[in-house]
C-alpha cells in the first residue's frame, strides 16, 4: 500500500468502535494505521535506502504479536479494562497495515522462524521514478477504492452528527 493506510485505518477504527461501543479512540486507530511506516525516517536519513524498510523490526508481525499479548496480559493482571478497547483498536490497525503491505510489499510473516517475505503481487520496475511503478500498477485501484470508501464513510458520519 502506498496511500491507503490512513483511510483503511479510519474504516477499521469506525467499525471497531461500533462493535466495542465506544467513540473515543479514532486517533489511536489512525496513529496505529500508519505507525509501522515511521521506519521510513530511518530508511531515508540513516540507512540511505540500503535495506527494504519492510525488513525492519517495526514491519515484522512477530514483534507486534508479542507486544500485543504482553499488553493484554498487563491489562488482565491490572484489571484496567478501560484500556482494552484502545488496545484492540491499536493492534488491529497495526496488523491491518501489515496485511495491506503484503499485497505488493514484502512482509516476513513467519519471522523469526523464517525470513521469507510474503507478498501477493509483484510490482515490476518499469519506470525510473519508483513511485510510478506503484501508481500505474493495477493494484493502485485497490488503494483508490479504499480512499473513496473512507471519504464516503467520513461524510456519512459527519452528516449523521449534524
């Protein structure tokens, strides 16, 4: 995914908030939906684009799974149920990000058992400017669909509040 992480996070968070009977955690979902891409700062400014940023720990599902389980254990032990909805929304959006990256990116779903990077579709490098390779690939229509859906949902939610 290139542009649709935030809109997808908006869609998922809206759905989860209805299921969890809350409306306080939209910002948690939106932040989590793009959080794994914070590694782009390191990718561009420190690694100088030497390693695919999907190989960094922040894009490895195993670490998020461990963090999520630890968080749920802490919530259970401390009996802080008020944090449960935010935790579910946060980690659901993290995993949504990783799932969306798996469409044309490479995600190491079986790490640490295997470093094989899974992806559904390969985007061939046809253009010198790498962004064009993604924009002109048919999978970009999926991103446009997600964006349109999120905008529709945003307007629908806005109208229902007014």
